[in-house]
C-alpha cells in the first residue's frame, strides 16, 4: 500500500508542476506483473503486440488525465495478473483447457435494444449461466472458499462505489452490480483485443488496427476464460451478451462453431444520442477533454458498420434468430420462448415462474428514461435515417420518431 501511495503522490506532484506523466510502456508493466506474481515469463505471448498498440495510442491520442493514467495502469495490471494466474492454474490442471463449452448463446444487436433485459430474464433459469461482474475482475478459482469470494465481492463493490463518485451518471445509463451478469467486453480486454478500450479512451489508431486485424485472438481467449469459470460451475448453458459481439460475428463462428446467435433489432436513430452520451461519460472520467462532435461522428459510424455486419451475415446465414425490441417490450416471455425454441433449450415451469416474478419487480418496470439530443453531438437525424435505411428496411424495423423529428416529418 505504501508503494502505491508514494507512486500516486509522485504522479500528482508532476501534474501540479505542469508535466503530464507518460503512459507506462508495455515492457515496464509486464515486468512489474511478473515480479508481483513471482513468475519468469508468460507462456502465451500473443497478447503483447495488441498491448503495445493500446498503450502507444493511449500515450499519443487519449489525452489522459492523471487519474486516467493511474486507472489505465491499474486496469492493465489486473488483466496481466489474471493471465498469469490462468497459466498457473493450467500448469497444475491442464485438463481445464479441454472443457467443452457447448452451444453457447450469443445475444447481440444495436445498443439500447433490450439485450440486457432479455439476457437477465433468461438467466433467472437455474440451468443457464453468464459471467458475473466480480468474476470478470477475479475469474480464477477461489482458494479460500466462500470467505475469499465474499472478500472479492466486497472489494469490487468498493471499486464500483468509487467509480460512481467519479461518474455519477454512469449507473443510470448502464446499471451495474457486483453479482449481476455483465457483458463480454471485459473478457477479451484481458488480451487487449476488445472494443472496451475504444469506449473508455480515445484511441483511433488502436481501434483501426484492431478492426483490420480482427478479434479472433480475443475470442479464443474468451473460450479459455469460460473454461476456467465452467470448471467451478459445470453443466449449465452459457448465455452471453454484448452489443460488441456484432463486430466479431465471423470470429465467433470460428471459435464456437455450434454457437447460437440472437440478433435484437431496434431503430438505431433514437438511441444513438444515449449511446454516445454513455461513451462520453466513460471517457470524461479519464481524459482531460472530450470532443463531443468527434465522438458523435465516431459512434454513429461504428454502428452504421455494425448494422451492415448484421445484414451481411444474415444474407448468408439463416440460422440466426431475429427478435425486435417491441417484441421484448410487449411480451418478454414470448421472446424467451422463441430463444429457447431456437437454441434447443427446455423452459421448465420453475424457470418460467422465476422469470415472471423477476420481470415484474420494481427495478425492471420503473427505470426512469433520459433523453439526449443528437444535435448535442453534431448529429442530424435525417442524415442518420438515410445511413441506416438499408438496415431498417432489411429487417423491417419499426421507425421510432421523437417529438421533434415527428413534427418535421409531418411538415415534410
């Protein structure tokens, strides 16, 4: 603790003097992680080049604050620590890497389309499983049983409380809890092949490089990550969710040939302001400045690409289940039954009763809505309509117009 405190004071002092501290180099952090874990080297070095590209982009482009540099350092050291602990466990128990992850279900689609609600609804079924938030921080097996697991949850809870103090709007935009199921972006981030970093930091050179390279390595590690978790709670079907899966559809098919894909569709235009605002909130926590117009341009371009990817895959793969946001809102249990039928799952009476109880709880029916305006991010709804027209036409998506847009359409 003393070492951490002295380092923080050194960084803070240099910032006050006007010298922004640099982002640590990859070799420095790798050496520190190895020293702390008392290991000589990593068995798998495939993560190093993506790691270097990320840190180079953070140093040159992200305009990180002192807090941002510190948070990045803590974040990547956690990933490196977990990689080393995985290797330590695999040395002792190599059979973990032969565990089958059979027919996992990947739920994805445009953000704010009901993926989180559907995901958590399905997970009321005891025969299903997903990574929990605290497991993304501590994915390795607990040596101290329930007591150590409780300590892990408490520590993650303290970190969440600190982040909420720094960014109070985040939880309203994307509710998180220590023991709640969470998205997969933190899994692939362990090998620095994840769009999670693009959401948190301005790193266009890293994002472009990753786009050209693809995410196959990230999803190979994704499978390895699930194998470790599956060793603790075997015999359940993995239900996985993230909008970012849209950008790795071919890679998912290569790593999980028997995977079931579920696309949830919604008119992207009304929700893009909210999605951009979430990215702004994340970045502003760690950067000295954020360009909102640039952010709007980048987020909208990313989801035009994502929509095209869903259309392209669907044109050559008829095994994808397509659901619509309105279906989930109007009849969530019917949406669940469609997923179960598509994926060969059996919906028991007990599981359905659990889902009905959960779906009617206050936390699910009384969440306040927040409206953000596209103009705040330099976005024009009419131009966005044109850019997404192919996607909304292909999947016969119901167009949702907010009051201003509806009035303009009526006048036209």
